[in-house]
């Protein structure tokens, strides 16, 4: 099994997942400096008409700050960063955003909601690699056939858009035919869960929800606090809010005036990631989270969270070896 150079020297085998609205340069830079891949969705970088292109400004800042950090810390360089591209047909910004990412030679490209040959080619042309997120083995094979370098298995319990399959089943099926880079997403919020992901065949843990409750995250204080006060029982799986099934915090749904235990089903054909999409104002505070948040009990700097995960991972590995 070969790991691409971009992912071969992480201090902790973790990729921070791109969090819609929440991931920003502050969080990405903190994650990378602490030794894990930091990422953000390209669509998070938004500008008003007439303003400079925000994605270009974000990539300039991330690139320059990480370069400066690496020069000052040659023995402990930062991990690479990643940009997530929503490849759904409704994303009218995709072509422009691909050109900007190519210009800045983004090292890791994460693709979602569709596998496209031209996106993989754009990444490869500037020296990058692509990881495509999937929820089943069929989608995994399609992604690799279209040129993706690696996969992100989004299993049951993951925050935001998530699959329904057990991580054991999903990783097991993928590993019967694919030996390339594989990350696992789904309820990973403790160091021993990262080790467990590797034990079942993945190379990396793919962690999102715990980073919502960090100082750098672009989330309102109430959202961060709700993460620390909730557990797996407070998560509901629904496709109502985007047309794609995902996991959301029940208290946020109830606060918006809906019954989280009796939500209607959405029409997936109405899914829209374009700038013109409309949704009820009350949905602005429907907050996503994965089932692993029971391990999160406080809001803290991202570096402190990663240090905690690293210590837990090392302790779990030592305990397993001693056993």
C-alpha cells in the first residue's frame, strides 16, 4: 500500500474534514501547523459583487503562512492543506474555483457529490492529489475509474452528509480491490477511534464535528456549546435540509420549530448548491454534527484538541501492543 508524498509525513494520521460555513483559514492553518491535514470547502470563500475573489485571498494567506511556518520550523513542518470541491451540477462556481486552486497548486483536492475526470486532471496537472468522498462501494469504484487517487469512506454516524453503512462493511468491501489511500469518516472523536480506523484497513481518520467546538471555527457560540452538551442520542439522520441524507443536532431542529422525530422527506432532485438556492430562514440554524460528539466536552483551540487526540492515539497503540 503506497501513501502519496503529500500525506506520508503527518504527525497524526488525520484529515480534518471540510465543514460547510465553519472551516476557514484560521482553522485550516491551525490544523496544518498541528500536524494534520486542514481543509475547507471552496464554497465557504464568498465575496459580494465587486469585491476581490475571496477564494484567491484565502489560498494566498494559507500558502504564505504555512510556507513561513515551515521555514521557521524545518524539523516539524506543517501538514498540507486541502480544498473541497462540490462537483454537483448546481455548483456554478466550479470551473472558476478549479482554476484558482490550480493557480495556487493546492496539494490535496477533496471532491464531493459527483466524480469528474476533469477535476482530477486539474489537480494532477498542478502536482496535487484527489480524494473523493463516497458512501458505498459502487461510488468508490466509479471515483477511482474516473481518476481519483484516494477515497474517503463516509460511514454511518458521520456529521453533515453521511452514509448509512457500517464502517466495518464499507472499509472491508473497498479493501477487497483498492489498496490506495483511504480515509474513514464516522464518529471519530477520540484517539483510539483513529487507531481503530487503521486497524480495520483505513489509513487516516477523517474528523469534522469535534473541530466545530474550537476557538478558530466559524460557528456561533451557541452551536459550539450545543456540541459540548450533546451525545449520539441527540443526532437525527435526515435528507430534508439539503436533499442528501445527513446527521443533525436534534436540539437545533427543535429550536427551529420542527419535530426532529417526525421530519418530512425531501426530494433529492431539488438539491441545489448554487448561489441562487433558497431555503427557509429557520434552517440557517439547523446544525450538523456526527454521532461521536459525546467525546467533546469543551470549546478549545484546535491545537489543543489535536494534542489530546495525539496523546490518546499513542496511549491506545501502546495499550494494544502491551496487550
